[in-house]
C-alpha cells in the first residue's frame, strides 16, 4: 500500500504569488530571535511596534497594533509570558514563516513542528504507516 503524500499541489496553489520566507532560528537567553532577515523582508525596522497574538501552536506577529517593539539593533524579542505559554526556552529553535502579502510573521515552536510531522506520519484513525 502506498503511503499518502502531502497535498503539495493544493499547498502550492494556496501560496501562489505569496512572497514568503521560511527560517529556522534560535532564541537567545533574552528571547531575541537571532535571524533578522524576516523582519527586513517584512519591511519592519528598529523602533517599530508589532502586535503579538498567541494561538494554539504558532505565535502570530502583525505589523500594526500594540505589542512589542523591535529593538534598536533590529531584533525582535518574545516576551517571557509568551515564551512560557508556548514552552519556548533559551536556545530553542523556532520556525519563522514570513508572509509579506498578509503582513504577518508566524513563530512556530519546534515542538509544534514535531507535532505536525507526527500527525502526518501517523494520522488519527489510520494507525501506523508501513
């Protein structure tokens, strides 16, 4: 029996024309995201305030709204309360998904990525794959 494949055509259609960047980066002891390239792609700069929304799994960051300020060196720090809620500790790597068209940046903790992979490998109700 052939294992089902990821829905790549549907995924490709959903993101056609989207300027997105995917980066895996660690958080330092102060909660700063090490990689700044996604902030540059988004057009966000030092001193700008961005909104944070913590959802089950990812953290969504949007251009406008109250939230956190990008520091003078152009780094974004996740507040301690957000890191605790998402169980992110210093040194943990996160997946950043920058969607330029939507003006949103997703921060996906590594444990959420692992969970997505496990669900793909062992879909609920289908048992283990061969």
